[in-house]
C-alpha cells in the first residue's frame, strides 16, 4: 500500500496554484481522504499541488452578515471556536463529530467539501446552513450556492480550472434552532444517514437529508416535516428508492431526530 | 503476598518490565529492522477467487525482479496433515501453481529497492487466467453440484466428524425442545502490527536467518526447513517484538518461504511487510461457523440432550501447523461447555471454499461454540419460563464433582462453576432492569458461562495428528557471574508480559530480584525448542518449566553455598536469594555463590558442582489434558429499535484462572480478549460476494471496536487452584474473547423478547438487529 510515483508541488501563490490545477495537478489540502486513496492506488495523479501554504488559505472573517471561512480552515479550528456566533456554535458541534481529533487536526472544511464524499459532514451541513462555496478561477471568484455545490458522488460544481477558495455561511440569530443527527456504526466512522434541520424566526425551516450514497437532498421548505415528522420523513425518503430497509429506517430516523433535536415544530 | 505487601513473586501485580521500552517507542519490530542492501518485496496476488492460471507475463525489462513458483527451485508445498480419519490433504504452494484458489493468493514476488517500486512491478504484471465459478457458500460447498476447489477431491470438505448418541427418544420425554439456526461471520484478525518477514543468508554460518513476526519461532523453523529443503541447523528464526499475535502469528506463511528462498537466491536480504489491505483481503481469516442446533430439557431446565449440525468455512487450504479442522473438529468436544450433558449427537463439516484459509484466532472454535450453546440455552429458558440463571444452575458441573470427566472425555480439573454464575448475577440490580423493561425500555440482561481448556498437551494433540504434538516444555536458566539470572524460553511473549511473569516465577523459586532476572525469548539460536505461545499454554507450560529449571539450579547453588558455609548440602536451603544454613548460623548470597564458582573457584573444594550453573529442564503437567479456567460474562444492553444500534450499558466478568501469577496482567489479558469478543459480537464481519470477492478492504469497512466502543468493565476473580500445575495456575489468555458474543446477544434477545424478536447471526450489527425487529413486526401483522 504505497502510492504510485507522483510529483509534489507546493505553490506559494494563488495564481501559481491555479496554473498547476489547470495543468491537471490534483489539489491536496489536509489529505485525510486523498492520502488513503493514494496509498490504495485508487488515485494516481501525476502531480499533487499542496495548497496548505497558500496565503489566507485558512482563517475566518465576518462581513456584512456573512462568515467567510478559508477553505484551508481545519475541522479542529472550527471545533475550537474559530467561527464566531450562533453559526459558529452549530459548526463547532458538527466538527466535534467528524472522525477523530487527529483527522480533524489536518482535515479541512474546503478539502472535505471539494472531495464531495456523500457521507462527509460538511457536505450535509453547509447546504442546511445556506450560504455559498467561493470558487476561485482564472477569471476571479464566483459564488456557488451551497445547496447545489455537490452534484454527484465525488462530484462538484467546481470547474476543472477552479479551486475552492472559501465557504460562506450566514451569520445566524441567537434564536436559530438547529438539529443535526447522524448514524455512525462506531465513533469516527462515516455516517450512514445524516439529517439537518434549521429553523430561523419568521422563515420556513430548511432540512437536509444526506449520507445516503447520493448527493444531499435539500428541502428548502421543511414546514411539513416539522408538523408531522413521522409521515413526512417517510415521504421524503421515497426520494431514495434504491435504499434497503435498514438505510431507509435510518434515513427516516435521522429526519425525525434532527427535527426533535431542533426542539420540534 | 501481593506487590502492595512487598511481594515480587507468584501472585504479585508487578508492573511489566517490558513496558518501559514499549511506552517509550523503543520496541523493535520487523518493520523497524533494515539491513544494508536489503530489497523489498511486494506480492502479485490473485484478483479472482477461482481460476485456472495460464501464465504470468512479467514487465518487460524487469523479468529478473519478478519471481513465480517456477523461479523458486526446490521449494516444497505446505502440507498440514491431520491424522483424523477421512482428512483430505491440501497442497498449499508458496506461490500459485496452475490454479488460483482464493482472492489474495500470492502468485508472484516482485523485488525492488523500495516497496513502492515493488508494487509498481506487481501492477505491471499481466495475468492470463480462465475464471471458474467460485465456491463462496460453505453450506453449498460440500454438495455434489459445487465445482471442486481441489480437483482430486471427491467433495469440498477437509473433514467430517460424527458423534452419534441416540437422541431419538428425547422428543417423548422432554418438556421443552428448541431448534435454532445460527451463524457467526467470517472475521479477520487485526493485530496492530501485521505480519512481516526479513530473510537473509549468512554465508559464514551457512544459515538462513529469518526475522519474522511469529508466536512460535521454533515451529516456524521446523516448517521452513522442511519447505526449503534445509536441515534445521541451517535455519534460525528471530522473532523480535511482536505487535499482537492472537493466532495469526502462529502460522507458517507462504511469504516466509518465498522471502527465504529469494534471499538465498539473490544473496541479499529481502523483506516483506504485510499491509492492512493484504491482511484483510488475503490472509487473516478466521471464525465463520454455521449451526443448526436442537436442545431438549426437562421441566427444571436440565439438559437431556443436544443435536448439532455444524459447518465451518475452512477456506481453500489447510494452514500449517494447526490445519483446516481446528475449528469444526472441536465443535463436538466443546459444545457441552461447563455443563452436564447426557447425550450429544453432532455432525461437523470443515468445508473447503475459495476463501483464504481459516486460521486460529484467540478463543479458537470456543467463541462460536459458546455462542451457539449459550443462545440455545436462553431460548430453552424462555420457552420454559425460567431465568437464564436458573437454566445454567440446573446444568453446571458442581464443585463436588471435580475433577469431572464429561461425556466427550474432557476432564475439568477444578472450580466452582455455579459460584461464578451466582457472583455475576448478584452484581446486578436485576429488579431495576426488569422495571425498566416494564416501562417499555428496550434493555436486556444476558449471561454466558463457559470453561476454557488451556495448556492441553500430548494426550490431546496426539489424537489430532497435527504436524507437531506438544510434549515437555523446556526452559533454560543461566546464572551469570554477577548473580543475574537469565531465563531462556522457546515460547514468545507478544503482549502476555512474560518478561515479567517468568521473572516472577524465577523469583518465587530462587529469590533473585525480578530486576536481576532477564527473560530471553524470540530467537531459536538462544532458546530451547518449544511449540510456542498459543492455546493459553505459556504460563502453565513455560511457567512450570522455568520453576523446574530454577529448582534444579537451586540444588546446584545450594551445594556450592554449603561448601562455602562449610556444612553438608543437606544442611542448607536456597531461599530469598540466599543459601542459608538450616540452623540459621550463616548464609551466603546466590550472587556470591555465582561469583565464587565462576571467578574464584580456588575458594571451593575441587569437584563442587561439575554440572555448571546452567540448567535446561523440561516440564509437563500430569495429567496433561489441560487446565480449565472458567468464567461467567454478564451484560446489560440497550437497543435502539429505530436503528438497530446496541449500546452496552454494563459488563461484568467473573473469572477463575486458578493461581494468577500476575493478577494485573491477567486483567489486561481478559480486557483485551473482551474487546475482541465485542468485535465478534457487534462489529467484525468480512463479507464475500458470490464471486468470492472480499467486500471489506479497509478498516473503514471492516469495523473493529475502538476505545469508545468498549465499555468500562467490572472484573471479579475467583481463585481455585488447578491440582495439576506448578502453582495451581490455569491457562486464561483466550478467555476474554470467548464469552462476549453469547452474553451480549443473550442480552439483546432479552431486550427484544417483548417484541417477539430474536437475533441469531453474528455480528449483531444494526442492520441485523433491525431486521429481526421488523421480521417480528411483520409476523405479528
């Protein structure tokens, strides 16, 4: 289990990094997913561009009601409170449940999102929080709504010559009610079903159902789920007809418990 | 005397001497060892379960770096025969020979300066094969419709065994009868350190030196010499620090043979380190039992008889030395457990399939058999409306029957089995659990009782006819001129703490401080022959041998000391590190005796102790039918009926291992075994698809219990001495891994009983538990 030969390049500027990616280099961040794929030779890139030394790759800034989180911000930093306010509290809770602390010490929010493993935590949680992924390409930055960023299994809206620069989440009011539940066979394992539920005052609640070997399902108006969790969860899960009995039960349970953790309707 | 009271010998919870190097990262494993000019090996392995192998095309320009069996002249196939009648012999080639019989079977060895380059070579080889249908289902394997794994055989079975007590009359007299179909999954042993081999030819000694991660260096030496066509003096096995064995390192590996052959041929050291992918998909297979079991009982729950049809998936080959039948062929003898069983009808099949060979794993056979018996007993109890405790008390062998010979001829040496059960049950507040159940909480209480035969010797293994039969265990003790005692043993310590416990034994006999006792193991050049560390045997066998060698050394030391004290040898005793006159009028230390004998012999009368201060002694208990430690495991679990998830709320083990040489180390052994037993019960499963492909290729798919998944456990020890061993000690190394599946699934089934649901298959994973609940719901509709 040793990787096939590859070139390792460490770009020091964003234009340099973009040039490498456009030329086919595989971007690497915390490499907590890429590393095992390399060792198993499931990924055999010619070149890996290590993004970790780019300026402002990690870090959090708040401006105009939006929290901008550098793609290179580690799960551990988020767990330890790097993101301020109510949304930071929510994200810290999610980060605490990602794999194990050694993985969180290196793994990054941007790396995880761009990798787009359907079972990954941010893939499920960011669409629920709203906001956007910030892509950087040759023509500058563009914003892609988090809800549609992951479009397939290991597949995102990022173009081949783009890098994920940051993720943006909205500043949330203290009254924001949040519920998140996932099922892992054991501590640190990937989820087999994840659901998130966010209710903001005066707005229809939003829900996400994820980790079902498919991109996350975003329910923009989850009012029905809040009102009748049992029936509505069962109805929502029919969107995944290929699920076996156990995963279906998990998915329904996830939705119900996410609502429950948010304090119900 | 305990360590707290200042004792250092047998019974003291001495801190482990070896931990200083392990905890400071100074342990030395095969992967830490390199040699100048060393080459690394990667194996090209079969991608398919069953095929005719037509050819291997080596990468152009690298033909001399890729070796198939044809490139290893003189290498013999591995044959682990059994003397059991009807046994079919498999020929396991070191590298595939014309046929591929399981995914992961080694086909070619690729050699390069680095492992990554060796893997490049393996990836560049081209295989030509004709795929055959895979034999993946052990129940279908023996049927005439199955393709043959070994063409010369008449059916896909290594062995069938039968015991045919007449149970036909039991239906008429029994008050309760239950039948269950039960299954345990195929597992992969997962020591943190995988296998590893470093082979080098020493031209001066004309000796093949193989540094390998093994539990049994001497047996490996014998097997390797056989397969390489060398005499045993030309093979030296070094087993350095070993990061967990559990049985996986009690096997002669094809990779060991290949590496040794390559090192001879290339004249350079050659190393192979197993990676986790190989370990999971190619090698470390174990367990996988299927049972159809029927039990009959009277009104009180007393067993009238058991009938059992057991199948074990033994994989494609009979591994050396324990063979393909070590699980199935023992089912019949283990099934009665610690109970009085009047009748047993049992048929077993060691099925041959296109999977890696089944290997011994801590608990060997007993984990599955205990699971079958304990869940069946609970099913009987539920049917009779009596408690799990009551049905066990009705059947456990009572202490006044000890030593007890059961219907299959096993002899239990000593113990109070019912008391272990009573103590376990008394440690729980069952009323509270029942009250919670009455409130609708899905919680349950489960028990498993069992005994563990350990340290069984010649009389038991002779009947199996495996390639070696353990006899006398040897130990060598050597007193140095400075009074330091070297203890050399052929067993290997890889987690058992024997560098400490054997020093405690030596201290017990001679009084030399354990700090001044050096236990040497893991090198066939330095230690006496031994069949190695397995079968919960080392503390009984090597412990007994060290004690015997120390006693014989004490006689010699006493004779010298008596000469120095100017009295007759009969007037002194060796005690507390001193030779003392029995009249207390003078003493001389063992260190002074040693210094005088080696360095100042002029101070001794001529002719004192011609035999020297090194002694090799053999030991074997009499009788050698084995010690029986025993235990009661008890669990409280909570089941999430919406997900099938199980949480262990509480776990208790009452255990009797006879005299505990080091109680703290025994606790560690029991806890480690428990973690593995929880893996069997709830997590570990290596599924194979219909093409014979293993479906769990990484530890993200093959789930091992982690620290967060193993509960704080309560341990309680009883101490009933074995009448047959040196200090009354009993083998107990595997015990912790035997009870958990039975206790945990019984607790799950107790929790699910109000729902009418019952789990039958291991692991009791969330999908299985939920399926059982949903099936019960469907049946009620």
